C-alpha cells in the first residue's frame, strides 16, 4: 500500500560540497589583514534544487491520489517558481493565473409580482388601444353619417334649384314667345265700323277698327310695349296709348275702365275693359294703329301682317 507521506528527495549527487574558505592567520605588519572575512553567500543553485524537490514531491502526491481514484490535490506553486516550470505543472500561463477567478453568476429568478405587473400593464395598453380604436371608428361612422346626410341635403337643394331654374326658364320662354307674338285686342267680338268709312258721327273718315263687345269685356295688349298715356280723351272717351318697341302707337278707346295706366306690359296682359264712353252709339273697342305716333293706318291690314285675321 502506498504511503500518503510525500517522498523525501535525496540530495542531488552532482551538487558540489560547500566548504568554508580558510581563515588566514594575521601576521605581523599585516594591518587590516587581521580582520575577519565574511563567509561567501550561497548561490541560487540551492534554491533551484529546493524548488525541484518540491515539484517532485507535488508530482508524487498527485500520482498517489490518482492511484487511489481521488481528485488530484491542488498544488500551489510559489511565485518564485520559474514560469516554465509553473506552466508545466498547472497548465496555465502567467496572464491566465493573474486573472481573478470568475465567480459563478447567479441564475436570474423571475419575480411573480413583476411578471403580474407587466401583464397588467400590457392589458391596460391593449384596452387603451382598443378604446382609442373604438373611438376612432365611432367618430368615423358619425362623420360618414353626417356626410351622407349632407349629400342628401345638397342633392335635394340642387334638385329644388334645378326645378326652380327650369320653371324660371319656362316662364321666360313663355314671356319671350308672347313678346314675339301678337294677339287680337278682344277675344270675343263682332267687327263693326272699319277704317276709312264715312259717317256723320265723325268729322272725317273713320280712323280705326271697331270691335263690338259687351261692356266690361277684357281688352288685352296686342303686343309688348310701354303704356305712355291713360285717361280721358274727349270724343275717344277713356283711352290708353301703348307704344311698341318699334315706335308704333296703339290707341285703345271708349273704355269703361282702365286696368293698367303706365309701365311695361306683355302681349296678352289685360289693360282695360270695353265701354261706351265718348262719342259712340254702343259699347265697343275702337283700335287705331299709328306708326311712329303719326297718321293712322288700317288696323286690319297691320294685324294681318302679323298673322291675325279680324
């Protein structure tokens, strides 16, 4: 059985024996030669020998431990051991041995409270995001609804304006058509005295065309123009003078009443009513046509030129 005691190394055979130097005996006249000399210091070779012995002892101890199946005994080599020898036994360089041994890092253990806090914060963020998203969707839906209602209102207003514009245009076209057209002064009548006839009732020949009709029968403007005169006119009775755009004057005489006495009128507008005022034998409308306000011409021919037959 192997002994656990480290083997003692025998001294090296080749180590030279150390012998003290002979002390000289002082003689007469030597002076300082009588002083004692110090012995010589031992050299480093002895230290190297000791270190070698220690290293061999360490190797022996390690071998014994390995033979017994145990872990090798850690060997601490003094700093005085040469680098080559130390690295041969320890397996590490000077730089590696100079580094401090790293302590085992502790394993991080999850804190249940911190994990719960993180989950709560995550849920709060998710709920906040969901609430914001819901608010945005609600706002977008409201804006879309308002936009749709606004479109409906705008379409209704546009339709109303279109209808109003169409009606306005239709009325304008109607008026324009009437303005370009001519109508008879009385819708229902009987022709009586004609232009140029001679009678004791007139100082000269008859200057117009008579339309016999009951008193109160509406009298209308033959064409669009401006009423320049309305009132009593002697033998003409109540008279209205209508001036057309081309300067022609139309005289409506013997009226029982006057509906329009001034201003613009359009073709077909009622301006008065049939009567028997002035120098007459019965109710009728006396119509005269005077181009540029001058001498009268035959109303029947003038109306015929405009598509009207009396």
